């Protein structure tokens, strides 16, 4: 048993799926949950995702040798604060936050140092669903998990978190927090902003009903991520402010160039842009 | 047999699928194809999608009672020009162009009037694939086809085109060309622009490889339409210039507002925007 007692702070899709996967792999002895919704925690016990729960973070973590924070980025600092003084000497902490710089800063703000046993991480997996009922043991199978340890991070703590994710079927990569936040801003945070902004903008035009009536598959695919959790994404924006805002600004410039090219019948620019996009999309994404 | 001889100008996904659907429904006696690629036309004969072909549009249409133009918008005017003088008295013409105003203008420019037997149309269906091999009889099943006749259009011609699409399993709606072009600019043309522009922009950053390496499902869905045919989309931009450029400009403004909100920690604006987007996406698209 690689983990004796796992504390899952936030038993939703991400936290619940980790619990299920480790249970399925036979790599955890006991799982305690923690969260704000008692209904969700009761459901998690009922589903066998966790063995028990406490809504007091201190109590939930005090005896755990592995702690997984699967809560919105805006809740991280309070969570660190609530576990301060309750951590066991052998406890390893990791998280699933979509931005790493802010979580690391939260840890440092609370503890006065970046805890050597804190291994910042980010599983690149998820759906638009929320809650423990949407969790499943296979969520991390063949998905990437990025770990972003810093120079202070203990290598044995990294190894334990690495092993935990391997048991879930994930492929683990290491990056610096800055590189992670820059890459994720482009691949994940910006596309979510674009989808939210598009649906928001179209909801305000006077022919909105026709828009959704005649929306075809492309529009559905394109806007699916606009059904994601608004609070989670608001937190991500704020936590990764510089990288996301810069990309949104660059994208606004790209839009102005595009509008100009369309208005001026600039066929060369349009052809070059669309062909380049198709080439890269086809090459990197294997046509799926 | 509701159609004696169907001429399909452009035997790709759209044209080939109409031919297959009408054949499967037993509603066409003979199908002649026309197109630029002899390889594609040979393949279409081999697959039984068309009975024969001519690369001369005049020859292809001269004996047809139904003509379907399934070619890029930029090729419409030449196609009208090439069929001038060869049309049978009972010939009905319709098309599959994604912009209606420009096709109607092309018809008028060539014939000096909007032909009463021309019924502008647009099947809201398609994939990112091209060529006759990607065509299939079920493409239009339960999909919408928008017809945009004008005051000059002959009602019996509209009825024949309506019946043709019904035999393909489609649901037919009528709109004015202007309304069509405005709605499609929002639901289809703008999202394609956003996806092309995003992939184009990201292909130019210095961490491009990491971007595609760590791209998850949301990014794949979001950028799928950037694999679409660049020439077709360039033509659509130009043909629906005013509506598309206006939306792209509005979207650039929306991006600037968003960037400002992120930089200023304007949590209220972000929450409102994301919640409104989620509400509308969930309500109109039934969570798929």
C-alpha cells in the first residue's frame, strides 16, 4: 500500500477521480474527504469514493500521509492556512490547480516558505461536469500530469507524488511553474476565455434565438467549454493574470488584423492565416 | 421519380452527399457530375455517386431539370457564367453556399436578373473532410436546410427544392438572405475565424511545441474547425464581409474588455460574463 491515509480536499470530479483510481489500483488504505457541501460528501461516502469525511481541514489532514488539494485556486490560501499546525511529519501535499505560480505563492504566504513536502501538480484532465457523481477511476488513464517542483522541493516527496499518479495511469512530466503557467494560458485558459466571451457576446444580440437554433456541430464543439464552472475559471484568470491577459490582448490584436484583412479583401493574408492554422492543427492534433 | 436528371456541380462532401441521399431515396433517375478534378470525378463514378461527368458546365447542365451548385463561393459567378445559354426551360438551380447575398448578387450580375428558377439554399451540415470519398447519404438526416428565396423566386421552384431536401431527411426553414447571412456570420463564420486565428497565433509563439503537447480535450474540440478548408473559408469571409468583419471587430472589443477585467481583478465582471455564457450555452445547446 503506497498511501496509508489519503486526505482529499474537495471531493469533486478531480478529487473524486483520484480517490477512485487509487482505490481501484489497491494503492490506498484509507481515504478521508473534506469539502464545503455536506450533501456531496455524504454522496461520496455512499458511492465508496471516500471512507469518511470531516469539514474541518485540520482534522481531515492531521493523520494523512498524502494530501490532495482539488479545490478552486481562490480557495487554496485558506486551505493551507487551515491545515497549518495539523500536518504530520511525513505528510506530502500536492494539488490539482490549473495555475502553479499562485498556489506556490499561497503556500509561501501561509508557511513563510515553500514547504519541501509540497509538490505542486496539475493533471491535464477533466470534463465540463462537477461533483463527486461525475468522478470515475479512469479519468487520468493516459492523461498527462505536470509536476512543477521548485528548488526547495524534496525529491522523495516528488517521487511519492509521481508514483501516485503512475498508479492512476497518467504520464508524468516536469516543468517549471512559469513554463507551466505560460503553456496552460495558451492551451487551456485562453480557449476558455474565447468560448465564454463568444457565447456572452452572442447572448446580447437581438437575433440570439436564431443563433442557437441554427448552430451546427462546429459551434457546439467550439463553445462546449463555455459550460465550464464560472467560479473556477474566474479564479484561474486572476491567478494567472499576466499570462492570460497578455494572450487575450494579443488575440484582440489578431482580431483587428483579421477584420482589416476581411474589409480590404486582403485575400493573401486570409489565405496565409487559414492555411497556416490548418497545417498546424492537422500536424499536431493528428486530425482528431 | 421527382428528379429526372440532377447535375451536381462540385462533387465533394456536400454535392456527393446530396447525390447519394437522393439515389438512396429513389428520387433521381440520372446524376451527372462536374468539377475541376478528373481524379475526384472518376472516383465519384466508381463509387456510384454519379453516373457520368463532364468538366464542361454547359454540357453538364444542358439536359438537367435540377442543378446543385456545391462549389466554393468564389467560383459561383464563373459557374453561372458557364451555364448561361445552356439551361433547359424547366431547370431549377439551387446551391449550398454558406453566404446567400453574394450568390444572389453573382446570379444577378451574370443573368441581369435574379433567375426565378434559382432557389438560394444552405444545408447546415458538413465535416472538416473534403472530396467525394467523405460523402455519405445520411449527411442531411435531421439537419437544417435554410432556403432564402427572394420576391422574384418562383414558388414552384421553391417547392421542388424543398421536396428534394425533404427526401434527404432534412428540416427546411425559410429566411431572408440578409437574416441568413447575419445569423450564419455569428454561428459559423465567426467561430471559424476565432479558431483559425487562435491556431495561427499560437503557431508563432516560441513554446509552440509544448502548447500542442499539453493540449487537452477542450483545446482539441475548440480548434477542430481550424482544420477546415482554407480556400472555402477565405471565400466565405469575403462574400459575407460586412457581417463577419463587424462581428470580428465586436469580438476584439470584447477581448479588450476582458483583458482589462483580468488585469484589474474585476471579479464581478468576470463572474457575470462567465456565468452568463454558461447559462446560455447550457440552455440552448442542451448540454451536449
